[in-house]
C-alpha cells in the first residue's frame, strides 16, 4: 500500500474478554469510538478459535465514487 493509502486505513486488534456480555459491551464501545471519529467500518474478522478481533476502518470518512 502506498503512503497515502496506508494512512487512510486503520487496523485495530481488539482482545475479546471471555465473558460474552463483556465482549459485546467492548465491541459496542469500539464501534462507537470509530463512528464518533467519522470513520467507516470496512471489516471485522475473528478466527473461529481466536480471542482477538481485527477491525479495519476507512479513516477518510467516505468511500471513493
């Protein structure tokens, strides 16, 4: 990825707590924080056995047309 593109996208690794209610609350917080910055969610990927979620944001706030 070029410099401008690599700055456009923000990856965030979120370690999920074992307790389901706590994991849901943490995910809501992460999504709200990105949204409050005007970022667009690109993807959220979790492996079947993993306790880490990889969240990718488009920090430009809009998609190219």
